[in-house]
C-alpha cells in the first residue's frame, strides 16, 4: 500500500486531534494551528486526488486490524478527494476572510473555543466524505451538528442564541430521522457497511419483500438530511443563523455544512440504496417538488428582505432548492449538475458573505439596504467581489453559476420523464429572473453614488484593499475560483462524472 | 370521653414533646428552637409594576393577539393540522414497523456473519471478555473515537454558552443578587456533608472499578466516567467550590481531556495504521480475564472514562455557577 493512501485517515485524525489541542492553547496560537491544519489537510487531499486519478481506481482503507463488515473502513474515490480538496480551500478562505470580525465579535477568552469548533467541523466533514459506514456517518453528523451550533452562538447577541436554539431543534429532528432510517435499514439488511447494505437491498428489492419498510427508510433518511440542509419547508432556522452569526461562521455554514449533508445524501442514494431503487421509490419526486418550490419561494423571500445578509441567506434556500431539483430529475446528468452546483454555490455564497461584510463595514456596520448606497465606491474590492458573486448567482456566462444553470437545463431537457421537463425549465427561468431582481437591485444600489452631505453626516469611511490584507486576499481568491469554475468547467465536470461512475 | 388533662400536665407528657418535635418548635438535643416563620417571597411594588408594564409592552409591541383574526384562524388550523399530521405519521411508521422482520426470529437478516464473528471470535481477537467492550473499542473503535469527541465538543459548546469571563462581570445593579445566586456557595449542611463524606469515596472507587473492569464484565469508560462524575457533583454540592478548586480547575479539565483524547487518537492511529498497512501490531492481547489484557482496550477505557467524568462535572459546574 502506497504511503499516500494513508492520507485520508491521517487528515481525519489530524483534524480530530487538533480540536482538543486548541483547547489548551491561547486564541492566537489556536488560530495558527487551525490554519496550518487546514493547509496540511488540503495538501494531503490534493495528493490523494492525484493518486486516485493516477490509478484510476477507488480503494478502501481498513480502520484497524479487522476487515470491513466487522471493523470500520473508509473509501476513497475521485469524487471524495475532489470534495475534500475543495472543502479545505473554501474553509481556509472563509477563515481568512473573517479574521477581523472574529476578533471583534468573539470574547478574547473564547477565541480558542472557536477554533476547536472549526477543527472538529472539518474532521466531521472529512469523515462524512470518506466514510463507507452508515453508523460512522451518523456519529460524525452529531459532531457536525453540535459544532455548527457552537459556531452560530459564539457571537453572543440575542438573535444568534435564538437562531442557534432553532437550528439545534431542527437539526436534531433531522438527525433523529436519519438515525431512524439507519435503524430500519440495519434491521432489514443486518449491515451498517454501505457496500454490504447495497448488496442486501438489491436482493430484497429483487425478492419484492419488505417493500414498505424499505420505502420508509429511504424517506426518513431523505427527509432527515433535507431538514439538516434546509430544503424549502424546513428552512425556518436558516436566515437568522446565517444572518447574525459571525462572518466566517455564516460563510462556513452556508458553503460547507449544508453541502456536507447533501454529499452524504448522494452517497446514500448511490452507495447504500442504489440509484435505480431510489428512482423507483418515488421519493425523489417529492424532493423534486419541494426543490422547485424552494427555488421560487427562497427567491421571493429574498426580494422582500431589506437586510443584506438575510437576503443572501434566503438566496441559499433557493440554491439548495436547485440542488434537490437536480436529485429529483433522477438522471445521472441531474446528479452531476447538482454536485457541480454544490461546488459552484459553495464558492459563490462564501464570496457573497465576505463581500457583504466588506460593504457593510463602510456603511457604518449597517446591514440595511438603503445604507449601502454607493458602498461600491467606498470599498472597491468588496464592491467588485459582490458584483462577481451576484452575476454568478444570476447565471451570467463566464461565472460559475452559469455553468451549473446550463447543466441543470441540459439535464432537464434530457430527462426521460417528460412530465418533469417543463416544470424544470420553467422553474429555472422564473428563478433566474427572481435572482436577477434582488441581486441586480443590490448591485445597482452599490454603484449609485451617495450624496456628499449624507456621507459626511453618517461618517461613512473608505476602506482600501491594503487595510485588511487577509480579507482582500480571500476575496481575490474567491473571484479567481469563481472565474476558474466558470471558464474551465470541463475538467471538473469530467472529474465529477468519473467519481460518480466509481460510486455506482 | 377522654379525661381532660390540664395544660401544665399535658406539657409534661411524651406526646406533647413528640408533637413539639413534629412541629419543629423544640429539638430533643438543642431544646427550644427559636422559630422563625419562613419569609413569604414577596416583591416590592416597584418591581411588580415594572414587570407588569414590561409584559404589557411586550404584548403590545410583538403580539397583537386580540384583534388579529388571522392568527386565531391560523392557530385553530395549526392545531387540527398538527393532530392530523401526527396521526398520519403514526400510521405510516406503524405500517413500516409491522412490515419489519419479526423480532427475535433466528432467521432475521440481523443474525448474519457479522454478529456471528463478534460472538464466536470476539474473545480471541480482542482479548476482551466483555464482547460489547471489544466491539466498541476494538472492532469499531473509529466510531467510539468520534463519540468521545462528541462529548468533548458538547462541553466546549456549553462553555461558549455559559462560561462567565471576568471581563464580562458588570456593575451590581438592581436584582443582582436574585440573578447571581451562583455566587453563593452551598450552605454548610451537616446531613449532606456527612452523607457525602461516607458516600463519595465508595462512589469514586466504584467508578474506577467500572472503568478498569470494562473489558472483563459489564461496564466501561462511559458508565464508569458517569459514576465518577456523579461522585464529584455530590462532593461539590456538599463542600462547595472552594474545596474542589484545589484539585479540579478549568485548566485541569482541559489538560485532562486533551491528554485523554490525544492518547486515544494516538493509540488508535497506531492500530489503524498498522491494520491498514498489514503490519503486525506489537501490542500483546494478554490472557483473557486478567486485568492487564485485551491490548489497548484498558487504556482506551481509561481515556473515555476521564473525558466522560470531566464532561459530567463541567456540565454541572457551568449550569450551577458559570465558572470553575
């Protein structure tokens, strides 16, 4: 076994280990440890990606001396490695972008607790990506939930506490349903290992026995994960949680945490149940309907919102709707589009959050829409970054959002079930127009010059790029990432297709 | 008819003394106790008025309950809908459960080669007499590693939420004492202290026994740690924080849990690494049944036990006082 193959296991253990390590360090040191851990893990994941692409084969890694159905194991393929690299990059940029806000908004004595949360969150995301065992996935879902709560409420004002409570209740409900689904599956198949469950499920499906419990299990797991990733009717926790928590928390939560769960759902569909059986079970039709409703309703709520950060949060609901709609199409093209959208949305939404904080900073820390007039001139880089993010969200060519919308549309046209074709295309069109309404409205507001008298009265300041090098660097990286995803999407789409082939 | 006894005579009888003891006016050891009627909890007019005003304001500003027909209609609808939804859910889940394999049937899919190997080879492969311990700390140690980090991160979240840091303690305004009852130490209660003095050592020793014997019989890190944590909580209730702070401080907790979790992670990394790379593990399993046996399980149990005990105690302290 090549030494590189140990890297996935090492990256999980390293991030797990660094959590308790941060608890005995001071906030400043913990910050460096955290950054170093993310960089090292990103590097290791890139090496793993290179290795897997080189051999062209997935491999399993036994965690301990006992082979798979008895012990734990993790499984590494192209898609897993891509996700790990990508999550590390986004997490590093989110942490860089929010340094100033973290230091201002979190008490000095609790700084190191923040890094514990982030390190353990990273480990849980990695474990969710790599694990080949449903119960291990559940354990790390727990870590993910608790650390996300911590990230929300560490900035202590009343709103975040309420938001964290709401998130906790909804998220625990989701975990409960997921666990119930896992129990059902275990009772039916006698296994917790994904590949073994899949064999057994195929047998059961062929026999035609246990039809109802299997359907209920699939439903429970889908609904549980849908709640945790804020699919439309279960989104009530999201706007406050993203809108009022500290900047890096908001961007990490929106771009990584919900995406980790969605990736787990992809794994469950492909590696646990088998996508044919999921398609036959009609559960995806439900996801399809709610995805489409979410696409519209999320955008409508965003248009009504006057707080810029809450507006971006509502936009997340719409984007999650896109992803579930892609699942609902029931074709491989749809899933590829969804996974591409996971990537592109993660890159864009984090960019928008960081840029929005740069804009509000020069508007007297007001998140109100009307105070943002002319903010694009006062903080030029953030203005440009926000514009790039908005254009990408709306789906203008050159930016990453365009590619994902294109993929969704292609998947929608290519779907066999023609009943789904028209709703998909119509919903895409309506949602794009709605996106344009609220994002372009904000961009125009940003570049409408404010009267000098008002500026002087409100004492808005100017911020130059060099004043906050970390944030500027993060923003530039995000912009480059967005353009890269938009301009050279072919290799990434091929990677995703390659990875999905390994899944099946 | 009972004989009418004069008051003086009656006061000398045993029954009168019994009654006095019962009423609490006289103690057999301390003689007459000066009785103080318990103060009825009452707030002065000002606070009451302020509170009523606040409540009124709240209602006016946030909830317009009286005139809002939409809210009333929605509430009725909500009640009906929630009942209907629950009934649907119950029916659906019952249908699903009734479709599951019969409980306890030997032919069930659960009774497959996985369980068989745990039962048949568990003792030889892990060296643990207690199969459950062998399963969670050897076969599936990765899950348990995650699980102990769940406890750790739960403590950290509670620290974020409840820990009061010195910088935050503000002025002593109105109602400070009512809000800050955490500044009061527990009273020196003789009964509690005596009981604690008798009970705490056996509780802690029992906890240690449960942890150390986890691979030999029922028990293990999670249950033993919980027992030790309960012992510590009893101790702190009886003797106050000043005494526990001498040996258990926040730094102690952090270092303890760091050492335990790091030890766990290192030990398991070794066995994961050797296992995956097909290197022979150097750790002897020992004779099953001996205290020093079953490889790493004993160490892992101690680590888990430390984390659990610290977590229990920290939870209690945070909710009680907000600081160590």
